[in-house]
């Protein structure tokens, strides 16, 4: 069975870009990799798309602001760390 390709677009010029990134991180983590080929794609502060490799790295390694973290087990946290 072929997997559907899903692009998760995040970031952008808005001051809400960090919220967008954290939301995208949560969505990517929740998608079933057996069913979906997930491609994170970031939009920089300048409005330009980042390369796929840079987008994936930023999503995986980017800082998660304290206000989005929870002192819960990773399986139930809003943003698993």
C-alpha cells in the first residue's frame, strides 16, 4: 500500500511563527508514518521557504518555549521533548 504524502507547513512572517512551529511539531509526531510520508516545510521570517532538510531539522531540534511545555510524561505532554 502506498503512503499518502502530507506536507506540514509552518512558520512565516507572523509573530505567531513559534506557535505554528510547535503546532507543526505536535502534528508531525501524531501522524502515522506507516500511512503518511510526512514532509515538514518551514517558511522563514522573510517569507521564503526553507529547504526540506533545514525545515525538518528546525522542527525536530528547535527550541520549545517554556509556556508550551508540561511537566507530564512524554506520552501525554503537549509537546514531547
